[in-house]
């Protein structure tokens, strides 16, 4: 077995590991963004409702 073969095997292992890591982080970021944006939307609606009620109380 040549040293070149070992180096090639190591580079290929790192490349394959990198592909899996990128896919994992992409999926993780996509899954974590959706619920967060929905929560932000709900909070924004609740705050808008509170502001409306406060404005009605002042009148």
C-alpha cells in the first residue's frame, strides 16, 4: 500500500464526512427556523392585539 493511497483514502473520508455534516446542519437549520418564525408571528399578533386593547382603553 502506497502512502498516496493512504492520503487519498483520508481525503475521501473527510470529503464524505463533510457532505454528511453539511446536510445535517442544513436540515437542522431549516427545521429550527420554521417553528421560530411561527412563534414570532404569534407573538407579534398578540402584541398587536394588546396595543389595540390599550388604545381602546385610553379612549
